C-alpha cells in the first residue's frame, strides 16, 4: 500500500488529535493528563511551523466507499525548539506519534528519515528526544520508544528518575541524542524551514 509524506496543514489538526488522544488517555508515553482542545492543538501546529518542519505520513485508503478520503493520515512527527536561548539554535527536540493500529509498518523510520533530511538542510546539528521510560514495563508504558530511537542512532545521555507521575505511579524520563552534522567554528546559521527551497528536499 502506497504511503506519502508531506508537510502538515492546519486542517489536519483533528486527524492528528485523534491519533494523539489515545496516548494521553491510555498511556504514559506522554505525561499530558488531558487531551488538548482542537484550538489548542491548532495553535501548537501553528507555533511549531513558524520555524520547524512538521510532517504527516498518509496511507492510501483502499476503501471502495466513495465518501471516504482517498488517503488517511497514519502518523506525524515534528521538530521544535530545544531551548529558547540563542546558543541552542542548532538543537531541536523531536516528537513522533503513530496511529495505534499502524505500528510495525516502518512508518516511524520513514517519518524520522524525512524529518532528518529537512533538518540537515536547515543546518540543524543536534537531535534530542525526551522519552518516558518505566521502572518495569507495564500496561501504560514499555521501552519500545527508547529502543526505536536507539535503532535510529540515538544514544541515551541521561535519565531523570521518578520525575513523571501518571496513573498513580512514577515513571522515569530519559534524554536521547543524535548528531546529524559537523560541529565547527563559524557555524552556518540556521535557515527556517519555510525559507528552504522545497525542490531540494
């Protein structure tokens, strides 16, 4: 089945929120307690896309129902500021969420590879992922996310113990890091994503 990766549109917000909501309600993958409103989620998309890439992956819908959409969004990933101070300009934090029924199809890797390509073009050097991890795997959280990032070349650079409380229990959080460029003096300035020539991506 064909898949397509493209930049997010504001009108995608409800589909993306439908993907995100089960992570809030049923998992400790996100430490958010309540599902954000559609307006709040749209604002998040708008703020991120002022500078950084925000991608969705679509799958062709093989339904013969003429009223169904030809493509369905099955996941999304984005980069955002790691820290607001100027010296952190070359660093970003990443996030990725897939439809709970779409795991194991390689969509996560495809999204991250596409995201990495765009971030390299922006002259971003450091990728960071903030990942919830359990003391022991339970019904709300496993080590899958940390393992996924490790397979893509990320390294665990620090763990914060018992820093997230959800579902009446404590969870750890780790930071994982990956370099995608060379650190040097007279570093090239960052190019905001919307200023890149999309023909080169």
